C-alpha cells in the first residue's frame, strides 16, 4: 500500500479513485483480487498505516455491497476475513459496521465454499471459517468454526503428502499454505479453549511442511521454480522459519529430501558447492493439475550462492501466448521431443495428456548424490519414445545423462536455461565456458553426437517480470535410441 488509495500488486501500480476501481475491467483479475485481499493489514510496518487501513475497510464496506463484484467471490472473501480478524487481534478496533460486514462475509462464504476448485482454495475457505468462528461467539460462529475445522482435517489429510509437500507441487503455493498453518498454530495459542484439542497435530504438520520448503529452496533463500512459482507472492523459507520459531516450533535445518525421493517426487542433491533440485514428480493431483507446467524431469541448479540453471517461473496467469510459453517444456531445463510438450498444457489452467514418471531412484554414497527417473509423456509419438534422465553431483561436478529410447527418427533438444545474472558464455572445443557473477568460471561439455546451440529465452522471477537470459542446449535429429551427457565442472 503506497498511499491511502495507491497500491502495487504483481509489479503493477494502480489507484483506487472511485467505487468502480474495485472492479476495473481494464486491470487483470488477479490484480483486482489482491486489491480485495487486504494483505497490507499484515505487511511490514503495517502499524504505521493503521489509519489508512481503517479508512480502507470502511470504504470497502460502502463501495462493495453484498454479493456484487470480485470482492464477494469466495477466495478473496477468505483472505480478507483472515486479514481483518488478524488486524483486530493485533489490537486494532473493528467498527460495528466492519463487524457486521465480517459476519455477512462469513455467511456468504459458507454458502459458496469452493468444492468445485478444491486444493488451496478450499483450505483458504476453511482457515477463514476457523478465524471468524473464533472471533465471534454464538451458535452461528460455532457452526462456522466446526465447518472450518472439519474441512481442515479432511483437506490436510488429502493435500499434504507424506514428505510434507503440498499435492499441487508448487513451492510458491506450498509456502502460502505453510503460512496458513502457522497462522492457525498462533490462533490456537490465542483461543486454546476453542481449538486446543483440534490443534494438537498442527505444529508437527508445520514442521514437516517447513522441512519440505527448505529442501525446495536454493542457497539464496528463495524457492525453486517448478510448476507455477514466482518470487514476492509467498514468504521465504527463512521468514517462515523465523515465524515458526517465534511460535515455539523447532528449526531443524534438515533439508529433508537430500539424496532421497519423497512422496512428492522431488529430490535435492547437494555436494560441495553444487545444489541440484530434480523433478521426478507427477504434474499434480490427477483431478487438480491447474498449476502444472510441462516440466517433468527438469532440474534447477545453484553453484555456491549463485543460481545457475533455472526453469521459467511465472509472470502471468492471463490466458495467452506468454502463459502458454511459460508452461511449455521448452521453457524448462529438460528434454523436448518433436517440438511437443511432455504434458499437454492448454488454456490458462488446463492439462490434457500428461507425463507419468516411473523408475524413480535416488542414492547418496559419500559426497556423491544421484537421482534418476523416466517419463512416458512422449509415448504417443511414433516409435513410442521415452525420456530417461539421471543427475549426479559430486564436490567437483554436476553430470546430467539423458537417454531417449524408442524407434523412428525424432528431433530432440535438451535445454539448460541459465539465470540472467550468469555472465559471459563462450564456446570452446567441447561446449562452453560460463562465467558466474563472482567471476568464477564453469566448464560445460556435451558428449553423445549432438549439435550445440546457444540461444535466448525468458526468466520470469515475479508476476509482470520477464528477463532475457542465455539458454545452453544440445540438439539431435535422427533415429533412437540416443544418449547425451552434459557435464558442468568447476
């Protein structure tokens, strides 16, 4: 919140000039959703803007009559309920009109729970009902509370996997939901009589989810980009670990997925200065793949504190060419066959035919850690090609072996998109010399009879941001099978 009526969301600024601005058709729907969330009530230094917040709450009530506009859709209702209640619990007074509105919003939410979307949306609905059910008293509040607690218990069992990962397999959404769990742990400390018995398992759930997020974060402290992911939407691992510590939860620091595959299908490999995060995961739950990218068997790599290889990230949810490109196989560090996507991502949040990983293995022997997997996302093509990939890190190198089996002739390209801060990239006899931001150089060599290509692509670190970056690639056209080895050495 930049001023009493000026906001910056998703890299774009805008003014709340009149009552029509809440539903301005000239702005992206996700931007308008953010306007209705009231997240600034809990942002950094929020107490300094308490007067702005109080005025904005009253303005929202006046300019957003019940059941009209973006603000009365169940997801923004859910986030706004939590933010208003948290603002009140932090020592701010909600006016009688605001309390009446809060109750009206809870009633509207109860009649429009997002069973049609499920996933993180339904969890957000449940959290809101628990918050508002604790804030108010009486029979209606008890019903809200019971409904919210029932949904939380049901959906956490469904959505949080054995290794602590959220089943939509987006580190960004996982971090958002982890903060939700921590908020509920804190709420239980404030309302022990209402939540004590229900909340016994919540701290353990938060610990598991925190370990998973740590494993899916790079040494720079930010998340890896698998499926829909961007910086600046969810809090970082470090921020959430600090929040957990403030609530009395232990900070283990255990990477969790190191050298092994968990139920989510991701594995973190670390040795010396190398960290690689390898995607041997499903695209998401079979009935909810909307945030999936065609990124099966992709990887992200850091060398020291510098990101080296990165997937596309997400700059937009608007249906169109950019959204399609950022979800495509070609925008990720994996192998593309015949210019097709490994999973059929289409529209803004749809997936048709999808890759299924199999033969997933992970091991750690001394300072050498390895993971391997195969996927069948291209078996529909002539000759039924299958992509097999292994990734091995040691103190001195990262080695990626790609084997594509099958029959017939095909066109293959294996891409390694580099982070934009990587410096000069120069060709040599066997591959490239890549200069890191600290001027250290890495040697990249490719063997297996492929043609080497240096091109450009885009990296989307946040919504509304697209940055050009170099892409290392090998290309092969011919009959299968073929095996290509790409070696990065310090």
